[in-house]
């Protein structure tokens, strides 16, 4: 085995878990469907040469991104503000914008919404999206090199971490474009916060500032500006800007799931099953699968995304209820807040109740 970024062959084990759902965003109509979803293993390795972290057990054939995939986070005000900050950093010029892996197209719509928008056209490419709206066209298929021209502004948000070969699959194909904007989770944040819920099957390629810069440079890009977004959880790379300083090399760290799992199960036991997971995005789904695979400690997942409400958490089959209803549920004693950035939003729903808040990110308590 060689490293997909640098061809190195010295690795350390970072995180392992077996039999997790390969698709955290699948909408499961029944508990039975939820418990019988396709599963895969996590075996994340750290490359000692370039610090890239990747899932050595990843099998692309297990993954399918179809219309039954819902990853819309725009129901959260906090997330909408984050997206606005990203939009503001994309140069507003008379050019076409191509978004690769545009999901349901919501980001591109927002980018084109502003009054002084100068973009000539927008093209969104994603297997789960298809329509034409004014200047915007959405194509329901995988991306290929013919989709882009060298004068385009190319955006790929939360895509590169899904690609087992980030150089061949993406960066080398778009290296001649006018501007490239890439957003991806920062594995440094995950490791520093011991946030094991950030290791998903779909996220087979995990970057720090150092390894992302390395990947760009190896693909032939010269100037790349890097910034941290969403309280340091995400990295934003923008080509055509100078990198301000040398990026720190990410040190090796192994996350031991068994001790984290035991700590959580001991904590949740005190609430006799009267616990709700707040936010059934990828992190919430992994939390349920790693901590409570047999539905012993947690009663529900809670969501604001209406297409998830009334469905079941992939892998475990916990029912998903509306966040609005949590405080009226019988005997709920605690919620596990999956992402600390949503704390104020959570408080607006349950702030004046007796429900306790447990932070999935334990360092924020
Ligand atoms: Zn490497």
C-alpha cells in the first residue's frame, strides 16, 4: 500500500471501527431499513511523510450518492451564516461558476442571490441534483474534465474528503482553472478535540493545512491561501493567493475508541435512556453507531431538516424527531449536542427547560 498523496509507505494507525454505515445521510423510512443498511470498516492511517490521513479499508463500490441522500444543513441559522461567510470570499466577477459536488444546489443558489452578483452562469454537478433555474443549471451525474474551462471559478465544497485519490480524481483536473475554492474538514481540529465522530466511511481522505497545501502543490498549483472556518472545524483553500506562513506539520495521534466509548456509555447510563442526540448529521449518526449500536442509552435523534424527521438513524434505527418537540417529549433528561457551534441555537429551543446539555466535544464543557 502507498499513500494516495505522496506515494510514501510508512503509516501509523489513527482510528479503527468496524461495521459502520457507509452512508450517514441515507433517509431510512423504517427501523428495519435503518438497521440493514450497507456497512463498511474504518481503518484510518497517518502517512509519516506527508501527514495525510486516509481510510485504508475504503471501497468506492460500496458508496452510492443518489436522490435518497440528504445532506442539507441550511435549516440551521448557524450554518447559513457560515455559508454566507464562504460566499463573501469567492471573487464576484463576470465569469462562469462551476460547483462540483453541489449537493442539492443550495450553495450555488445563495451565491447567485446577491443583488450585485456578476457571475454570468452557474453550473452545478452532482448525482443527486437536476434542474435549470435562470442562470443556474444543475446536472445529475458525476463530474468530468469537459465540464470546466480555464476561465471558470471552480468550487468544490466538502467533496475532496470523499475522494480516495484526491489528486487524480479532482485537483489535477481543475489545476488550470482561473480560481479554485475548496472547503474540507480540518483533521487537526478533529484530533485536537478527540472528536472521533468526525471519522466517517464517506470521508476517506482527511486533510490538515499541511497536507492540503502539499496536495495542491503536488498537483501543480502555485499560490494557495488557506483559512479556517466554522470555529476551526473546516479549511478553506483559495487559489491565486499567497500562503501567509509555513503550515505546521500535523503530529501523529492515535484515538482509542474503546476508552471514549466506555466513558460515554457510563455517562449516558445515568440518564436511563432518556437522552436525545441533537443533530443527526454525519457526526450524530456516527455517535449513535459508535456509542449506542443497540439502542440502550439513547431514545431519539433530533433534527431540523424536515426530510429526516420521522425517519430512522442509519445503522442503529433510533427514531428521528423534530428539534422543536424535544422539550415536550416525556422524561427527556439530556441532549447530546453533536457540534459545539450550535450551542446558542440549541439553547433557543430548550434553554428554559430542565434538560441537561452534554457536549459531544468534551473539551467545551
Ligand atoms: Zn503521504
